[in-house]
C-alpha cells in the first residue's frame, strides 16, 4: 500500500546503495522515465522500484547494470514506456491546477511586495488594467507550459551518453531558452495595450489573494495525492 | 538480435507464465530461472515489459511478501485467466512445433 510519494522517497534512499557506475546508468533511466509525462506516475514509480531492487540483487552477484538494460538502454526505456498505462485525466487536471495556483500565488506575493516597497524609491502606477494583466498571465502560463516541454526534451537528449560536448551544447540551449522566454514575456508587457477596466488594488490585497491561491494549490495537491492511492 | 531471441519474443509471455505457474517468483528470481532454463541470451530486463503486459491483461497479479533472504519483494502469481491463456498458448505451440519439426527434419533427409 505504498503511494507514489512513498515510492519516490524509498527510491531516493535505496539508490545510494548502487555502485557509481550502476547509479549513473540507473539515474539516466530514472530521469528518462520521470520526464515522460504521459505515463501513469504510480505505475512507473512502482516499475522504477522493481528495477532498482533487481539491480541491487544483480550487483550483489557481481553483475553490472548493462546485464539488465542491455546494450541499448534508451530503446529499452521506450519499450517499457509503451507497456505502461497512460496517466488518467482526472489525476492530471488537479495537478496542473495546483501548479497554476501556486505560480499565480507566488506572483501575487511578489507583485504585492513590489507595490509595498517600490513607492518609497520610484513612482509607480497606482492602478492596473485588468484586461492587460489577465492577458499577460495567460501568456506567462502558456510560456511556462511550452518551456517545461522543451526543457524536458533537452534534459532527455543528455541521457545515456558520455558525450561532454553534447551536454555543453544542451546547457547553452537551455540558457537561450530561459533568456528567450524572459525576453518574449518582457516584449509582451511592453506591446500589450491596456484594455478593460482599471482597478486600484492595495498591496495587502495582493498578499491575501496570494495566500488564498497558495492554500488552494496545497489543497488541490493534497486531494490529488489521496486519490492517487492505488491498490 | 540473434535468431534465437527473435524466435523467443513471441513465446516469452508463455515462458514467463509457465515459471510463475510452477511457483510464485519475484523479478530477479524470474530472470535467473529463465536463464537456467537454457535461455541465457535474453537480457535480464526483457522480463519487465512482459510482466507489465501480462499484468495489464490480467494473466498475472503481484503481491508484496517477505522473501527468504529478508527484504520485501514483489511476488508474481498466475491468475485463472493466466492459466487458461497458458493452456491455449501451449496447445498452439505444440501444434506449430510438430509441424515445423516435421518440415525441418524432412528437409534434412532430402
């Protein structure tokens, strides 16, 4: 009766028992599986644990990880992914909502803090345009979504390879990705016109809204982890 | 891929079920039993996609149990559906092997 969370915790501890070489290969495999977002989390964590147990026993018998993963570990991982069930939509939805609330909540805190501190140093507008703000939030969420997908793709391209040059290239790409998305968001704050009603929001109201959003985020996250109990 | 492992791919499900039918086993144990049964060129990891598939089809089920060596292990059991499926595959297999054996042996004599 272990939850996905417990399995991850147990995995973190047990993994330390692997030899350096075996750990390297297993961790590449683990990241490859965990960055595949379509497969069911619980089932894949269970499989990761089964394979870790297998490796530990093989290691005791003097075998290394390649006897399990074969000569093409990436193809092997793909074969497993194809055999695992897909994540159910009713698990994905609360997870995404929880993350979005968390992001918006933190955003409110930071904005509120800016509203509180900045007026002591510079002049800032007293009201915000509702349409403009909502538009920007949508753009930031969309950028985050695509950013995560591309970032995972980049991470996956560095796995199962000892090629240092390729890894360095990927680092550059990741840096450009981060800088590029920031530039795009900045561009939109600049070109997006004010529209919709103007509202004046006090700094403490941002804190309250932020707090409510973070609590909601934790709550949806909690509901999610409870419904995920399988078996 | 060697000819043997290509030939085996289709019947590996049945081999795994046959071992599990005999006695409940956990992952590592199962891979060792397959190797000792004379199938050493199957990489140890090959059983995991098979186990996932068999569980999805309801042919086997798993349960956490204490192993003789101490730690908890996930043991696999054959279900009733699994027994029927194994029976079906065994019958098909003997039909095919008889015919193929006849054909191949005849080829040798000519």
